[in-house]
C-alpha cells in the first residue's frame, strides 16, 4: 500500500477538510458554489465510508477530490 493511502493519512486529511469546510460556512455562496460545496461534503462522507470498509485507495481518492472541490471555493474567496 502506498504511504499516502494509509488509514492515518486519510484520517488526517478528513480532519483537515472538516476544518477547511468551517472556513466557508459563513460565506454566502451562489447556487453553483453551494453545489460544489455539497459535493465536497459528499466526497468527504464517501471517504469515511470507504475508510470504514478498509478500501484505503478509494477513501484516499474521495478525500483528495473533496479537497480539490473545496479549494476551488476557497480560492475564489481568497481564503487560500
């Protein structure tokens, strides 16, 4: 297994994403931005599901995709 796909790495990424999600909670998002935000949350939840199933590769892919979606919103609002 790739070091990037370990259970601990994925759990750390999930915690980081949850902190980043809180950064945009108070922002009034457009409908399209809300859709992107909601997809980021869905992928986070998918990551947790696959982590539980010990499918670390899929869990890793989901959380990284979620980070990418959320980072796009954070960039628009100059949070990062």
